[in-house]
C-alpha cells in the first residue's frame, strides 16, 4: 500500500476544470435550498422545531451541534432521505416536502452528491467502477469522465485498486469522486473526516476547499469544530432549533489552517 506521506501532492486537484463555475458574493447568488418553518416530530419529540434555512449557490456551510441536536435529522431532510412533518423544503424552487419515496430517490440521484463517514464503497468494485456505478444510476457510465473525477481528487493512479487496497483517506477521496461525478447541485457530507487521521483530515478538507473555490455548494454535517471552522458559514443546532448562524472570517480561517498544515507537515 502506498505511503500517505506524499499523498497531499497527489491530491492537488483540478476541480476548476471538473466543476467550472465563477461564484459571486454569497448574498447575490441564487438560493438553491430553502427550509421554511421545518419541523420533524416523533410523538412528543420535536427532532427539528421550526427550522428556517436558506442555502445559496456556491456557499460552504457547516452544520454543527451536540449529539441529539437534530443534525442527522436535518441532513436526512436536505438529502431527500426523509420528509418534514411540517413546513416546506424548496430545492431549486421546487417544493419537495410531500414527494413520495420514488420521487425523492430521483431528486437525490439528480441533485445531491453524498459523502459518507463510512465511505460505502462497493468492496468488489475498483475505484473507477465505484464512480461509474453512480453514473449508471444517474444516466450512462463514462469511463473518461470517471477517470477525470478520480484525478480531480488525486486518485488517478489508484483507479483500478479495490477499496481494501486503499488507505482510509484514499477511500474517502474515492467517495468524494463518486459524489461529484454527476455534477450535483449540492455536495452533502456527513462527518467526512470522522474516520481519518489528522493528516488525511487536512488532505480531504483541502479537496473540499478547492471544490468550493471552483463554485461547488457544500454542506458538511460535523461535530468537529476544526472541520466546521473551515466553512464560510457555520450553523449551530440545539434541541432541534438553529441557535446560531454565523459567517466565518475567511482570512483568519486560512491563517489557522496554514499553521495547522505546517504543524503536521502537510504542504500547501
């Protein structure tokens, strides 16, 4: 198995080519996602309690909060894996709140790129086949484009390796390639660094930074303050409600991240 010490150099991605978009100031961009007075109720438990949230094109948002705060429930609704008990979810202006399971599957396939903490790669398919599988369910497999997605996350030379032959960081990067292959409207990541060591965490977050710089709309659900700190906007949940919605000071973020990279020996 390849040593991870030079992995960052191989992960110098070409996301500007793969996901071409020139974002303007966030307040001037169109809203991709709107949650209007969303509640999710289980008996007497309000997992989400009158949540309002607007996500604009090209934003990078971190959703944070303690265990039981409603992060997973909110993620499932954004990902079209669940529907609210009350309120409306507007995705690209379409109300998807009352859609049936088949319609939600199609919305998720066409609009959402999912990155999982546990990777969920098919163990008997190699890297490029895992990426092409996402193409198969969306439209038509295209090996050239799948290879471009792998190259975009620094895995071009690992395309024909099985998941068991990859490090944890490489598996997560393969998961990101699979998530971006169909050019989703939203890239939604659930604890994307939860199973990674510190060096691979920095490498994976660098990929998100570059995808964001190329115009991707990214929502990261995390309990890790360092991961949340990298986003341009941080949403904090507690007891099913948004208790904080703050824009991050990006220059300060960049300075802190540069210091962290230097500390653990990862080059910019």
